[in-house]
C-alpha cells in the first residue's frame, strides 16, 4: 500500500544511500588493495597446578549462617572450615592412585 505522503520511496532512497556509504572494499582510498588484518591469538597466562577446585554448594539459610558463624569464631574462612569438616568426618572412602603405568594391560581385566 502506497503512503500518501510518499515516505516509502523516500526511505528506500535513504536506505540505498546509507548502504552504499558503508560498503566495505578491499581497496585503500588510493586504489591499492589492502591486506586483511589478522587478529593476534589471545595468550592466556599459564595457570599454576590447581591445588584447589571451585565448587558450588546449595545450603539452607540456617546451614550457611552456622557455617559462617563457626568459621568466624574459629578464625578461618568458610572454605577452610568445609575442608576441615570433610577431612575429619568423611573418612569412610579413600581414593588412591597406585602409580601403575597406563600403557600396560589392566590387571583386573581378563585375568582368570
């Protein structure tokens, strides 16, 4: 439907001018082709061996408050207190690596 004022043709012409003004070319203004710039790779700082891992826990409000109060009264932060509680109270299971070579066959597999 044609607008009675003729705005459609006005906007179409403006869009063409706008589009043409921002057309990217591979030539510099003096007519010589330019080389595309390559971004340098982001160099990340080497991380030290991770002795700690970030973990997220969802605690009740009361448990979080109790953890904070105990940590404050003992003069440690919450993470240290949680590590201490784990060390002292979760002793049933032990994870160990016996240092076997990974190239050899699995001793538990196939021995009869």
